[in-house]
């Protein structure tokens, strides 16, 4: 998994950004269709070899990403938005 290295002076923000990037990588590996099933995501999470202690934060980050991406982009004039 190739990851960006984004750091701040705020450890909580760094941890959240790390979780978001890991979740995005897993979601992207599942395809570019919105709303993968929980089972699909969990299988991707297990295949990622991330430590078990990261699973909760990465799962919550994935939920956040998918929630934000469920916005109806047609109202914003975008025909085919990037999903992840």
C-alpha cells in the first residue's frame, strides 16, 4: 500500500489523516463504485494486513468517506465525480 506522508504538529490530526488515507486505499482497491458492502470492506481490510488495533479507526474513516461521497453531485453540476 503506497501512502502519502502528511504530518502536522497535532498527533490526533495525524492519526486521523493516517486512518483516512488507509481507508481510502482499501476503498479504492475495491473499485470506484460507491457504497461497497460491509462484507466487501471487511474482506479488503483483512487483506490489507493492517494491525488489528487499526481496524476500528480505519473502518470509521471509511464510513466517513462513503458518507461524504453519497452527496448528490448532480446538484453541483458534476456528472461523474471521483468516488474515493
